């Protein structure tokens, strides 16, 4: 009989190896999934991981890594701060949507004014929108002790209804011949997030790198970062150390909401270009996988965001070239989190063979 035995100390080897083992397990079992669907598993895995980087049209796909990776990294950095403190914001998708709505609303309010200050105001609006949406579960938790997981998750569906309402109503393009969706912000120079479309570089990419640096400094060089880590690892010790749990809840949820809102703003002002019914593509939920795949470490999240962006782009190529269904690619991406959590058990437990009888 196989038993789990708790380790005296968490294993550093397994802590470092878990993401790699999870990726390899995902590739293996994902290949089996593709084989069941009647596709060549080796060709499918190669298409997902090789074609975007080294394939015939890699020059076109490589810039998309920045486009897809930037919002994932931005959101995941914010989520990781809360996760480290044991505060679980699962509603980043809603904060991403509201940040985009508020930021785009600011830009559209100035239309057609061409002024340098429009885009900075949009950035502020995007961050504020995400922050304000995250304050709902934060204040409810602080004041009434509600569960931030349930509240933040339910607010995602409220935000989706706001998105549909705005696409069909207040933000609808008056020159759009009745089609849902706002004006295209890419046609509005002062509300444009692009730095260079040819390289995939936009201000969201810059913000993602800044967030990685800021998070690393905060967690490793600042007392607040120490309080965040201490609260997650030893809540009772955190109380004796003078940590104010209510302030910490407000800070980490507010920060994660603001970063998710920024991700939404940079997306709507750049790659997406407009508010539409299908604006949200699940970045807020995928960022949870990115955060854990990166071990809640800023540099790890940066690498994990690139890997997840690779599966997005490679998955789209596989759908086009191999006829794989989109749902299969989503399952493949979900496998990453499943195997990550499964293998992570070995960080704190070791497997033991027992000759005892099963009761």
C-alpha cells in the first residue's frame, strides 16, 4: 500500500522540479488526449510548442507572445500577492473587464480630441476600475467576514453583464451600423497603447515588466512584503508581529484588482482595440494557473506567462492546421494546473510503501 508521509521540512528539490514535471506530464497526457481525438500526438505537441517559436511563420507568431503574455503576467503578479497571504481573489476576470470598461470609457469620453494626456487618464481609469471592483469583496470580507472566493467569483458574472450592456448600449459605436461594440481605439491615436505593432510591444508589456520588478522588491526588500509572506505561512505569528489583517486584505485585493484592471485597459487600447461582447477571453482565470506554475515568484510568473502564451498561440495554430477543437486546447491548458497541484504534494510529503493490511 502506498502512503503519504509528511516531510520534516518542505523539499527544495521538489519545489523547484514541480513546474517542470507538471509541464512534462501535461505534454504526455495531452498527447494521449489528442491521440484519442484521432490526431498525431507528436505532431500536435510539436505544433503547440515548436511552431510559434521556430516554425515557418515564427516571425509572425513571436510578437504574439508579448501580446498574450503581458495581461497574464500583470494579472498573475497581483493574484500572487494575495495567494501568498492566504487571500484568494478568484475574480480577476471581472476586475479585468471593469478596468477595460472604465479605461475605455475615459478614452471615448474625450473622442475625437487628440491630446497627449488622454491615454494616461485611461491608464488611471483602468487601474481605478479594477481596484474599485476588487474593493467589493475586500470590504465585505473586512466588515462582514464574507468569503472572498465566492464574492469575487460571483462578481465576474456581474461584470460580464455590464460588458454586454455597454457593448449594446452606452458605449455602442454610433457609426457602427447597429453592430454591438465601441469605437476602435486603435484608430484614435491618443488612446492607443501600441509602441510597435510589428514587434508586439505595447505599454501593457512595459507595465508587466515593471510589475515583476515591483513585486520582487516588495516581497524581498520591504516590510510589507514580509508581512504578506508571514501571514500566509504563519497567521498566528503574524498577529504577534503586529500585522493588521484587515489592512492587508484591503491592500492585496486592491493591488490585484488594480493590476487586473490595467491588463484590461492595455488590452482594449491595444490588441483588442474595442469593447465588444466577446472582449473577455478568460485571462483572469488563466492567470491563476500562471501564478501557481510560477510558484508565486515574480520571475517564475514571468516565465510561466510566456509558457502559457505559447500554449495560446500554439493552440490556435493546432486548431487551424490540425483541426483540434478549442475545447481540447482548454483541457490541455487546464491539465497544467491539475498536474502542478498533484505533483506539488511531493514538496511536503514523500511516498512510502507499506506492507500493512488495508482496514
